[in-house]
């Protein structure tokens, strides 16, 4: 392989475009194939109203764009950050959060890295695509759908191109699959002689709804403690995501088998639920904002990972998957776009490091994914399993936070849940040290080692937990039964 290659990227969404930028900057000739035949609207305003992105339906959902993504943009494509700002994207800085909670607290070096981007996903993708097109470095072909791969046989096979629906195959030195969560990579690779590709997949335990609102002219946004609202009532997860241009979105998510909660898929019930939740009620007050979209829904959400290296050996060379095609997890923690870009830039680094060695590229990339991406996936899998248990216990009428069991023994799982709920969560709101560690973790800036295993950190949390009886109980929102009554009245 020569230093500069022809790289064909399948999928022109967040990860495909990120890969396009990273690879073109390294001098590679990049062709992006995007299956959706959806002409780009004239502006990001029209994009929200008209852009049919059927291939990436989550484009219509709430998105948090975390600091890890923002910093990759800042470091590799600063002009893109300027273009996002010019379209009304905001920046949600940790330093502002500190000033609200503890005006005299000292800011530390590194705090300037903790900044999220407030921007609708559709605006982000529109500006990103426009930017990539404007660089002139990438051949972006929309309405062109990959149908499979071309490979030289061998052990392992080496991918040498892409089969395209209705066209001749396209030759490539390297193929990147950025075709999202529904990627057909397992079929494609097996068709060209790879060993079977292993896939792990399990439900996230939620369905997801999003509705967008615009703040009324002249009205200030209600106060928020953090950069976004994220609260888990057990039976219902609540999110509020500031976007660009005075637009924000609200997400309500619940268990797919909680039939009664499905009422939130309909506008009246969604509004009634949002108005009954103290965390977000002020935002949906008709005097403050007006809804500007339907309630969008997404179900069948899974945590899924695909393995392209087994026992230290690549299943194929000349090929890698990035973003959701490689792995995707519960969207509620807002990590997907950041990890998509991390994987795209790690792949570019592996290609730069091993220009002449196809096997080493795959192994170096796999090692980077194991280090930078997989730990977040595993954390999510573990958290979702626990959240499903909490939800099921609550629906059986049990208290999943009850530390001492009926038989007098201690329930360590319930204890940890209580420490998180009555120690960690209040500490995040009041203790700047805890807030900083948590925000760095939430924004993927520190590795997801168990924070609770750090004795100094755990000490602060326990101190806060031990004061739980001295604090006024936080009003979390209606219990499930109350919420069901609210939904029924609205229906
Ligand atoms: C409901 C929901 C909410 C989310 N919220 C957040 C959030 O708050 N923050 C966050 O960071 N992430 C969030 N995510 C995750 C995030 O949206 C994804 O991680 C991200 O979109 C991954 O980008 P991608 O480019 O890998 O895949 P996608 O965005 O799915 O794009 C895949 C692209 O490939 C194209 N394609 C597919 N097949 C072919 C083919 N055969 N040939 C050519 N093109 C093809 C599709 O048309 C599409 O454009 C959310 C996801 C969901 C489902």
C-alpha cells in the first residue's frame, strides 16, 4: 500500500463525514457514498423543516454534542466550530455552571475543555456536510448505495472495493463502513469469505421520544443546574437539550413493555407529562416556548457491538467499521456522535501509522477502539442492565433502593443505587470537585474507571449521602401511578 490511498467511505452521516475530514487531511483521496438521495437544503433552517434523512432517522431526535466531540472539532476543524456558531449553535461551558453554583470557586487548568455544543442534530449534520463539501477534498456522492464488498481471497480476505447498486464496483485501497446501526457488514464480509463476524446485542430497555420547542421572542430561558437536564425517575427518563437558535428539545423515554407509558407518543399526553415534571415544566410553559415539531419516536434500541478482530487476528484487512456500524449503545447518555468521531480519527491515525501494512492497520485501530470506545459501551451495558432491574422492581411494587432486606440482611446493589441517588446526585449540584469529575466523565474526557473506586472521591459522596436526612427531599416528580393518571386525563 502506498502512503496516500483511495479510501471509500460507506455512509455520509456524522461518522462518515468525520472520517472524510480526518482522512482527507492526511492526504488520502476520499469518496463518500451516501445511500439517501436527499438533496441538501439551502440552509440549516430548511434542513430542520425538509431534510429527509431516512437513512439516519435519529436526526430528528434530541442530541447532546459532548465536549469530546467539540474538542475534536476545535483541534482538527476549528472553522467548523465557527460555522456552527454562525448558525446559532451555543456553547455550554462547565465554567458557567461553576459560576452559578459557587461563584467564588477557583477554576482549574483543563476546565476550559469541558464545553458542550448546543445544537440540533440536523443543524450539526447540515453544517458538517456543507463544510466537508466546501473543503473540496472529498468526493461526496449521494443517492449511491453500497450493496456489498469486493475482496481478494485469502486468509484473511483483503477488501479491495465496494459493490454499488446499479453501477460498476468501485475500487478502493481501503473501505470504511460508516453505514450506521443497521450496517450489513456481517453479511457483506461473510459474502467475500471472512470468518463469521460475531455480534453482541441486547436491549437498552427504553423507547425514545423527542419534541422540539422554540423559546418565545424576548423570553429568557428558564434556569438549569447543568448544561442539560437528565433525570431518571426509574419508570421514566427525562432529558432537556438546548439547541441552536433558541430551540431546545425534550426527550421522554420509558420501557418498551410499559404499555401505559406509550401514551407519551401522542402530543397531548407528551405535553401533560412534560408539564407535570418539575425539572422541565417551566420550559414547556406556553408563555415561555411553543412546540415546533411532532413527537418523534424511536423503538427497538439496542446495545450492539460487532467484532472484526478475533483472538488477535483480523477477520479481514483493507476494511474497518466506525461509528454506529461498529458499535452503538443507549442514546440517552448522548455519546454516539462523540464516539463516532473518536473512532474516525483513530482509524485515520492507524492508517497514518502503518501505511504499508494492512494487517497492522486493522490491529492498531482495534486496539485504539478497545481503549477509547469500548469501555464506554461496557459501562452503558452494565448501567442499562441495572436500570432494567430497577424498572421491573418498581413495576412489581418493590423498592429497588431498599438497603436492608425484609430478612435484615443488606442489599449491596440497593446500597450503591442509594449512594448514587442520595450521595452522588446531590453532590454534583453542590460540590465543585465532584461536579468537575462528573462533568469530565460525562463528556468522555476522562476514562470511565469506576469513580466510586477512588477513595477520595467516594469519601465526598458518602459525606453527602450521610447528610441525606438533613436535606429537604428533592421533588423528583410524579410517581408512576400519578403519571398514569395524568396521561389518562390528557388522552
Ligand atoms: C434516538 C437517538 C438519540 C440519540 N442521541 C444522541 C445524542 O444525544 N448525542 C450523541 O452524540 N449521539 C446520539 N445518538 C447517537 C448518534 O445519533 C449516532 O451515534 C450517530 O448518528 C452515528 O452516526 P453514524 O454516521 O455512525 O450513523 P448514522 O447517522 O446512522 O448514518 C449512517 C449513514 O449511512 C447511510 N447508509 C446506510 N446504508 C448505506 C449503504 N448501503 N450505502 C450508502 N450509505 C448507506 C445512511 O443513509 C446514513 O446517512 C442518538 C441516537 C438515537 C437513535
